[in-house]
C-alpha cells in the first residue's frame, strides 16, 4: 500500500507572531479536534497554546525566508514531514497550486484541487491561452508572466518580471479593481512601472532619403489687398477710390482653397494695416495706381511714403488681391457704364504683365497663382541601421511621478512628513502631505524657447523717444503680446504638473 508524500491542509491562521511566514493549518485527512486532544501534560489551552512550541498545527515555510509567500486563510497548502512517522514535528508547507492565475487574489481550498485527481468533478476554468500559444483574449495580453521568464507575483495588479535581459516592476497592470476568476483582466497602458532593459543592438540614424511629390498645398492667406471705386458709373474717365491692405486672422475660410475672388470674408477676420486713396485719375492711371500698390506689397515691406506694411522678419505671403465684394458685383450691374469701367480695370489688375488679370494669390515674391497650386512637397524617409553593441535603457512611468528627497524642502512650503510610510505611502498622504509641498517639473527645451523669445525682445527692441516704454514690436518682429501669451502658456507648456519634486 502506497504511503502519501504530501498532505493537504487548510490554513486556519496566518498571523505568525514571529513574522517568519509560518501558518497554522489542519490536515484534511485527520480529525482536527482529535489532534488537539492528543496534546496533554497539560491539556491543550486554546488561549495560550496556539503558536507556542506545543502547537501541533504550526507549519514552517519550505521556501527560504527571503522569498516571502504566505497563503491566505482557507487556502490550500501542501505539507511534508522530515519523518512522516512522527507528524507534527519538523513539518513544512508550500503554497498549493491555483485553479487559474485569475483566482490568485484568493483561492478557496476546494477550487485549488481542480487540476488534481480529487478535483475531477470541478468545472475547468476558462483558458488564458490557445493551444498555439496565442492569448485567448487580447485584452489580457501582457498581464501574466510568459514561459521562460521569472516572476514574483502579488495577489493583485503588482508583480516583478525578470526576463533574460529585462526587469519589469509593475503596479496597476490591469484596469479592474481585482482579479476575478471568470472575467479576463484588461491590460492597463497607464500602469505604474519601472523598466530596465539591455538591448544587444540599437538603431543609428542615417541621412534620410528625400524625394518630391506634387500636392495641393492648402495654406492660410496672411494678407488681403482689395480695391474699390467711389464713382464706378462716371463717364468722364475720372475715378476716385481706395486700395486697402488687411492682415487676416488664421481661419479656414481664408485659406488658399476657400478664399476666392467673390467669397465674403468675415469682418472679424480682417485687420486694416494700410490704405491709399486716389482722386480723379484716368482709367489707365487708376489701373497703374492699383498695380503699383500690389507691386509694393509684393516686393517691399514699406509703402512709397515710408509707412510700415509688413514686419521685417516673418512671412507676409501668401497675399490675395481682388476687388471688394461690392466692386465685383458691379461686373453684373444693370448700368452699362459701371460694367464697362469696372470690368476694364478688373481685367488689367495684375502683378506681372503676363499674368491673367482680375485677382490672384501672391505665393512668393513675383509668383502669382489663381488657385491653390500644385506645390512640390519634399518627402523625407528616415533611414537607419542596426548597430550591434550592448545598450541599456531605463524608464519610469505612472500617472503622477514624485521625486522626493528626505532632506530638501521648497522655500515657502512645508517639509514633507513621511512618518508611518515605511511600508508604503497612502493615497491620503500623497493628497494631503506630498502634493501641496512639491512643485512641478520643468521641461527644458520649452523653457529655452521662452527665454529665447524674451532675449530677442531685449536685444532688438526700440524706444520711440528716450524715457518712453519700448515699442510693442521689435525690429526682428518679436512683440510683447507674444511674450505675454507664452508666459500664460508656460503653466501647461513648460511645467509638467504630473512630475513633481521637493
């Protein structure tokens, strides 16, 4: 007759006073009360004898102390003896297997035997992997350790995975509150983690390959030139009118596709920069006046009288020129004189003599298009090569990161009190003690952008007269409003409120 090697026990107490990982458990195949009755001289005392040297139900862990794994109450353990003929002396335990990784939060002893001969009548749990090794439910991909990797698993969302060349320390690896035996856990991309990896090769960037494709390049028109006549109906060949230069605010309605000769531009999008008027000019001189204005905007940044039209630095193109909506409507007027006068001036309005007249988009100096042009677009294809050689990477991530020093303190804030946090910092301590007494981390490149903007203003600003405040726009085009806007944006652009330090 075969004699058992292991004995199954149910854990009845796991609060070892010595904190050595011992448990008190009762053997399934033996009468619990009879075991206690066998303790005599003196008889078993339920108040003082548990966990004492007289307690026959105490089992030492078979694992080394440095691998701390204590089962929960009512979980199953496997017990073995140094000499099974002398039970309750030199007795050791190891954790029993689980029915599924999803039951590791707490496995009732009956279910732990599902994969043994005594559990044939227990329904099998849902599989986590298909027979070909693929994950049965993709939402659980990466939650549990893979074969060949070593791991130390918590009862919930925390674990430590040791791969061949990588260490992963994770908390919050799934989105659910706890593992549930019948529900596949959903992997959490926003987990907290520490990853240390050694790569045998890395990618080295090479000079990219470039080629050109012709595409419709829809861009915003920056400026709008419009001309108008006060007396388009006159028959004396004496015209009075004006030409206007507007700066356009960014809006899809004024891009090179939507802004046309007859489209209406919302007045809120137009800022008048400059105007020139003419009086009693002939038709030929009127055309020349309008075209000279367009040519000035095309080739210069100041008017013929020396007034500033465009900033020295920064693009002024594209510039759209056309008649006002009122003048354009005169092309279909019932007054023959209006139609004749406006149409002849309209057809002759152009930047270059060879251009088709009427309207156009000045895309760059001397270059005019009537519609959104086919523009050569440079396509850059990154190139790289594999470089053999050991490289290590480290990454730390979570929703909110804290870099805490035991000795530093932010002036004006309290020193962080980490009392009673030796076994972990609670949510209340983070909220009440740490967050108020830490500051946001600064993004370096974004800070340099703001500093550069301020320095540009300082070195290039001018004063209208000594003693007056500096002009709001400097010689290089930087201005006070941009600096103030960037300062306002700094709270989100430069400061990272979710990476904090003291």
